[in-house]
C-alpha cells in the first residue's frame, strides 16, 4: 500500500516496532537518530528499514516528511507470502539474507537508511548480481521504478 505523508508529518519514530519496508516514491524525508546522531535526507527512489524483511526490527531513527511525499510500503507479512511462490527469487533471497545479516552483525551502528546499493557497489553483499533483475522487476510491479 502507499501512504501520502504531508510535510512535517512523522512516518515513524525511533524505537517503534517496524513491520514494513518503506520506498519513497516522491517527496523528501528527514531521517534523524538520537542514538547514532545520524541526520540525513531521504530522497525519491530511496528506501528505509529493509532489515524488517530479514529480521525482527525496531526503527533506529525517526523519519519526518520535509515536503508532501508518497511512500510505498512492503509489509514483512506480504513479502513472506509472495517470495516463496517464486522459486528463483526465493533462492536469491536466501543467499542475500545470509550476507545482509552478516553485514548487520558487523557494523558499528544500526540504521534504517542504508547506503545506496548498485550492482557495482554491493560486491560485499551478493555473489550473484542476477538478484537485481528480481529487485528491479519487483520495483516495476510496485510502481517504484520505470
């Protein structure tokens, strides 16, 4: 589902239980963490809280709309219902989650805003870059990528 978030409206608060990954389709958010002192802007086509798809997650910061924004959400429950029905995607997800969780367990701090990842910059995360075809297809189906 998508959510229209008005300027100055809070999308989520630090410490709340997270149940969905968020894709910023349009607009701009400010993400601030009192714990890690992260203070950064989030722009269209960026995402937040991917970790909820792979593990139990609480928001590590607060996200507030700087301007009117549209945010698409992929709930953990929906993701877990969809992926097993697509064997190739499932295999890629299993490989990806192992590396993703290894990454989370070895960073200095946790955040909902991960660095932008592309095929060129994520060698540390995936062995087989073909999973990006699945992610790109998912984004097209969700309407977040042309």
